[in-house]
C-alpha cells in the first residue's frame, strides 16, 4: 500500500534509502542494467563496500540528532498517500458499477458522518442489513475509497477471500497489486490488534464472521469483538439469511451485544432497493418461499420479470450459460458442494460427473492471479458457495445436488450428501451426537441458505437443474407462470 507518515510531511525530515548486503560478495545480477533506475534512487553496498557506505552516510548526515528523527518517524501516524487516494477515486468515478443510488447514498453518507464523530471521540458501530443485490458491497467499496481519500486508515474486511480478490483486482488500475493489497484483509487479522488502531474497518459479508481465527480456529476470542476493538468506526454489512457454514456467527444481535460491551454507539440501517435479479423483490420472495426459508405470497413467478428456467439436464443448462457468456463474459455455473474436489490434486480429473447426461466439469480454478469468477475461460468450470458469495454475474446456472431434494411436497435436507472436502458442515456430526434436533436445524439452514445465495447471484437470469428428477419436476412446477 502506498502510504506516508504524517511527520515526514509536516516535519523537515528527508529519507535517503540504501541497502547494505553485508554477506554478499559477488555483484552477480544485482547491478544489471534493468535495475539502474532503482539503484540510482537507492544504492546497494556489498560486503566489502563498508567505506563507500560510510561516505554515503556522511554525504547526507552532517551530525547526529540524539535520535530525534527516529522518534518523529516512530510516533508518526501512517496515512494513505495522496497519489493512491486520487487514483482510487478516479477509478471509481469512471466505473458505473460503483455508482451509488437510492438508499445506498443514505448508508454511505451516514457512515461518513459516523467516521467524523468517531475521530472526535466515541467509538461508533454501523450495522447495515441488506438482502442479495441491494448493493452492500458497492457501498462498502465506496466507503473504502472515500475514507482513504480523507486520509483515514481504513481496511475492507471479509472472512471469504473471493470478494477481496475481485474488488482488489477491479481497483488495481495501473498500480501493482502490492500497492493496494493492504487495503484488503481477512476477518482473522485483528486478534492482537491494539484498540482503535484503525479509523474505520468496513466489514462486508459480516454474516460469514467466525468466532475464532487462525487455520485451526484457536486464536482470539470473537472476531466481532476484535473488529470493534481495533477500529474507531466499524461498519458491518450483513444478511442473516446468508450464513452458510456451521462456523458462521455473524448475526445482528451479536454485533449489537459486542458493540455495547465495547461502549460503542450503534446505528442501524437497511438497504431495501433491489438491483440484482432484474430489480425483482418478487423473485427473491419466490426463492425464499420455494426453498422453505420463509413463507411469502410469491408462490409462482407469474408477473416477475426475470429470466428463470428449470433445465431438463445439466448439459442444457451449460449450453445456455455458454451462450449467455459470449456477449460479456458474465455468465457462470455454480453448484451445491456435493462432489469432491478431485481436480485440486489431480489436474486432469473431472469433479462433477453425470454419465447419463454426458456431463462432466471441474470445480473452479485454484490458480493464483485473477479470481475464478473473472477469468475468461472459467465459464467451463463450476463455482461453489465459497468462490461466488458476495459477487455477481449477469446469468447464473445452478446445479442442485442430492443434499436438498423434495419428497411428498417437503424438502429433505441431507448434510451427509455434502462432499467430504466441504468444510461448511464441519461439526455437524459432533453436534448431532449430543443434540440431533439442533444439528439438523442448523444443517438445514446452511443447505437452504447456500442454494438461496447461489440462486441470487445473477443480475438478469438464473437457470437451475437438480440431479434428482423429482426435485427437478417440482422446481418446474413452482416456477410455472400463469398463461
């Protein structure tokens, strides 16, 4: 991240970089002509160049200052560089994808007001609830950029890496990735953070927060507590109906509770306007009703302007997605995590194989570089909840696995049908031994929230197919429009 120390701007301190490679004997490629410009600005001294290093220091340091310059630098506050801030603002202004409208503007302006209040004294927490496609991430990125422009120390935080990678890629512009990478971080980065280290932490997909951090989930106390503790202003964008693993603890009530315990003022807002799924709140209500998440009046898709289709086969669905992808590279396939990720270890292996339909595909790319959902040939791969949550495309194709099927008009949730490589329901068996009813309720919530999330990734259309024929017929029936 490009940054500066306040005192280097306000106090007349000059920095003269150099490098002393005290164990290096051979120049080798160090003085290659490609590095001339870098060496001009920061000369390199090798093991036997001690005298030259002394001369360099004498030429820039006339006398000692009893450590005053080091003290000024050390106590100075890191702030984003103006160059970075101006470039980020320019990128956002040129990109229609990040334009704020309707209630998004209210949330944005409120957050900026709270940032000013937090800087003057009392800690602030803003909770923003919003369903799929209401623009939570758009507001979050705008806040990241504007607060950076206002010389605030701010980070965009998610538990899931996919949104960070996508938005980091979109904001990179002419910068190298390292210039802006420190603006984006995981929710587990604040275990040992001092109080109010940051002016603001913008937490997207807050429903995905975990209690513990670290690879083995053995660090810290609670990520919500740590985020509020580490920042003067914490902004949580949340949708309680998008918790999709046994470890997801992000709930509005939990945030309220931890904010109160941290003596933080709480402000709550909602994003209501629907900008995904062709702006159709009716479609979202139909999805919730169809999956048994909540009862709504939307029992059919009649009158709903959204391209929803139930396909007769996975092959038909893939053909539709390929066709839609030709125009703008914004159509992708996703599926419930019911097939093991064999291709991760064996590149040539197919993961989702349906022999009777002549369909086979691999799970999403794991290559470093551009995120899976942005890669041009990723239309041939299948994404999962972990690589698409918080993101959107124009058309989404969803494969229902055997973990959610319909029988006698009732949904049957089968967590044991999930792939062994899926960590979403890790802990289910342990909980089931002590409290079977609670385990089944939790697993059902995760499974249905997963398909709800997958079915709401498409701006213009969603094509679904279930590997269970009875379920596919049921989806066709409930999707029927009145003639």
